[in-house]
C-alpha cells in the first residue's frame, strides 16, 4: 500500500514545492482556492488515522508526519501567523470534507481514494510514507514465512487492500488458507487476540497498532 499526500486540485498550484509533479492543475481553480485559504487565514487538512502518520493521542489533538507537513504547507502559503486545522476521516460522511472541497490538503492511500470514490475530487501528490502489506502471527506460531500459512486461518478486513494483497500472494504461491473476514477493526482484533485465527493481514502500521493491544492473554506477536 503506497501512502500518498493527495492534494486537492485547488491546492496543487498553491504549493508547487510539495507537489512539483502536479502543476497541471487548472490555474483559475487553484487561484480561487488560494484566495479562499488566504482570506480565511487557515489551511484545512485531513487524513485517515494511521500510526505515525496521523493519530489522536489520549492527550488530544492529532499528531504525525501528515500533521507536520500540513503545518509546513500552512507556513508556506499563509506565513508564520497562518493557522491550520486537521481532521481524521473514518466514516463515509467524514470523507465528504474531501468531496465538497472543505479540506485543502488530504493525506490518503490509493485504496482509500478508490474505496471512497474520491478520484474525481483529488489529484495525487508525492509519496510521504510507505505502508506495506504484511502478515502478523503470534510469537509462538511455527509459521516463519508466507509459505507456512497453508492451512492457517487468516483474519482480514473485508474488501480491504490487505485482502487483495493476500489473495494475490496465496494464489501466486498456491496456498490454501481459511479466510475469517471482518467489517469492524475491533472485532478482528478481539478474534486475533482470542486465537480464532492463526494470522492477520494488514498494513504494517495497522498491525503495529494491533500489537499495542494484546488483550487479556497478553499476546506477543511478530510480523512475517
């Protein structure tokens, strides 16, 4: 999975230093947004919550690489006194901030853009981080590589990039696995910690976050 800074079309000409490969944005469109951002004195950014990229700590607010980049762009566009705001996307309704151009800069993966049908509303910018697909197993598992997953029950989120990557990997290696599919993150975490599946597939940052919640069994896990 390649995490990209998906700059809304109107912002591309505003911050060419951030997206030099995207200077083909319609100048009038970009100019309108630049004028709006400067008039409001605030740059609005957003991202899906992801460890290290954009996450909400217990102390409040949002922190991460995406937040730092948002602030840097805000200074470039508005000067040192300019303000920035940052929101996290989770529900379809929250992604409406991208569809209606409420946000000027969004940090999204290609999968998120496709799943939320945002292609008509964003122009991809540069890659800011790589979140590769991976498989996690309990530390006590005898599985040492993808080849050892044959016959194992693997937890995955339905219609996710992890599922697509796992399907491709098992097909190319002629592996037979048992799929345990979920639509809720919490449900999959509970199932994995309870031992209902021998492995779980997801982005490396996503799996790293799962490891921080080992459940009552204090499960210790590792990435293949």
